[in-house]
């Protein structure tokens, strides 16, 4: 899907947008847009929150359509604080809600299995949890402050967004490995209810992390690259 053929537009009612894809509720939450907006359109909602409807729709289209390619050149540096707010809210959502819940359910699931299987799977998740925390901390304490310094007009930092781009790891890859272990290799002789719950959660997180990475790659990095050039940091 190209930028000129998106289903979502600013004239669309915000309630209809959520009906079209319920997963977009998380976008509203992470951008701190409150529900109860009646018949208001997306343009009207975005104006109310001093948010670019162009940016909001790009994030929604990234989330809903796998083949969508946004035109990041349409965005302005004023959009960057909103992108950073979205990404930071996503990090909190993962670390405070989704990952602790998944870990608890994995622990419950593994109570049905032998000690060896329990140890291996719990350690696999613990290692992944440590890795993704480091990934998010790098963004929170290195990448995002650098971007904010650019927004404040600084050109002295030795960091460049290309450093982030070159070392941007695929944070959902090991989650896929965990999913495959549960599907392919855990014995199937025990109750499957909690196992299915764990798998559903992994699929949900995996998909959301993929969209998170696309927002960074297709919106954040191009916009920061443009800002660097404007600040004389080519």
C-alpha cells in the first residue's frame, strides 16, 4: 500500500478508525488521546491535542498495513517530540504491563513441566528480558536525549542517528525463537489453556514490537537525519 492509497484520512471519524482496526486503541493511549470524542474527525482530534494529523495517520497506517511506506519528508521537526512521546510510552507499556504479564504466565505454564524444561524456558525469557531492557535503555538514555539536543539547536554532540541505525537490533527475533520453542518442542501432554494464552500474548507483543521498529526506521530516523543536515551535522 502506498502513501496515496491509504484507507485512513483526516476526515474519518476517530471512532470509525478504531472500529476499522481495534489495535489502534494503543496508538490513542500512547499519544495520551482520551476516548469519549463523540463524532469528531481525526483532524479535529489532532488539532485538539496540538498533534499533526499527518503524523498520527502515518503511525496508524504503519500499524494497520504491512506494505505501507510513509513519506517521512512530509513531517516537520515539530513532530519529533510527539514521536518520542509515542516511543517512550510504548517502552513503558512493554516493560510495565506486557512483559511482566507474559513472564507470569510463562512461569505458571512451566509449573506443569519437568525441571529441565522449566529452567531452560525461564532462562531463555530472562535473557530476552535483559536484552530488551538494554535496548530500551540505550534509546532512552542515549538516542532520545541526543534528538532532544538537536531540537534545542545543539550541534556539538559526537553522536549521530546513523550510529543508532547501524546498530538497531531486531528486538522481536528472540521472541520468535521463544514462540517456536513453545509450539514445536514443549511436550503436549499437559493442559493447553495457559500454553495458548502465552502464545497469544507472544504473537501480540511480537507484532507490536515489529510496528514499533517500523516507526523508528521509517519516521524517526529519516526525520532526525533531515534535522542533522539542517543543523550542519552531515
